[in-house]
C-alpha cells in the first residue's frame, strides 16, 4: 500500500498522521428524555415514512431505536439511534413541538414499596413482562425479584435518561407504561 493510501485510510478511521498525537476533545452529549406523547409522535412519523412497524405505544424501545438508526442511515445522517436537530428536521418534526409535549407528567406522589418488600408475585410478573416486552428483561417471568430484574430496571432507566437506581419509582413505572397506582394493571398504552 502506498503512503497516500495509508494516510487516506488513517484519515477515514479518524486517526491523525500528524506528529503531534493530540487527542480530540470528548464530545458531551445531553439527552432529554421524551414523554410518551412525544415518543408516539416520533414513532408515528417513522411509521408514516415506512421505517417503523412496532406499536405506537410511546415507549422508546429497541424497535424504535433500530427504526431511527435505519432512517438516519438511509438519509445520510449519523446512525446514532438518538434524536438530534438534523434527524428531527429530516423527519419533518419541530423540536419545539416535541419539547412542548415533554412537559413533566403529572404523576401521583405515591411511591411503590422497595423492590421485593411487599410486591406480590403477580405484580413482579407484570413488571417482568413489561420489561421483557420492551427488550430489557431476558429472564423468566416467574414473579421473583432477583438481580436480573434489578439490572433490567437499571438498563431501562439508563435508556430513558432516568437516574439508574434499579428501584421502582413513579417516574420509572410511568415510563414503562404502567400505572404507578396499580402495578398489577396491564400497560396503559
């Protein structure tokens, strides 16, 4: 391979051939989680454009992320699976509208009991089933609160920009699409 080809390959990989090996400054990304209503708008738009076949449920799961990444790839955008100005504009959505929908939801201040403290096996099965449906819980739906359940909740919280405690709280339960006041009820959407 000649010198020109090597330099071209290094530049494509993001490696500088300059003698000073200065590292690029890390990029700081801020992710503002969308409410279920704003998420439904994005899912609906992706469906209209033919890239999303999942449920319009207002929950940003694996199907939504994959659909957005495919949309980004086919439209010459960096396929991050995250909404940004360029992606939102290319989708034909107004960020101000999405953020207006993202006002904090009115959630009851009641907090479910700590994990395993007094949750019935039926409630735990309901939560496990919802986490599985969202792609976060690979374990058995057995009604037992264990380490894999807590880990699934942490991953879910991280994916939504919530504090990853692994514990249930009204915001986490609401983001999962469950009723914080009735954890045994089927998903709200």
